[in-house]
């Protein structure tokens, strides 16, 4: 998991990513595509869990995130992430 989410619980998982806003797209000379933006990630985590079979109360929460990445387009015109430059999760409301 990205930094910020892995500190919430040993049993944290991502349910959904939504509200993606693209702030910048740049097609580079080498054909790679730089993308900068933000979004919301919905996660589920168990509090007070001491082992996998004895999970505590399940909590769901939304956190905003910012990203910068490089996309590659293959010969079938499908895009994939070539490199993640930045992925910053704002979990400050959890640790407040």
C-alpha cells in the first residue's frame, strides 16, 4: 500500500478509487505520457486486530490523494502505468 495507508492498520485494503481529476497531461517526445492529478481513495481497515482470524471492528474511510505518473501506450492502443513519480495520500484527518 502507499505510504499513509499502510500505517492505518495491518489489515488495510483499497475498496475504490473515485473522483479522479486530471490537472495536466503532457505527451513527451519519446511518446510517453505524463499525467498529474488528484482523487479519492476509499479504504477498509480493521481496528484493534491482533491476528487475521480475530479482526476488530471494520472501518471505511475516504482519503484524498495526489499523483504524478508516466503512461505507456502499447501496440494495441492500451495504456499502462510505466512509472509512478508521486503518490501522496492525505491521511492527516485519521492521525489528527
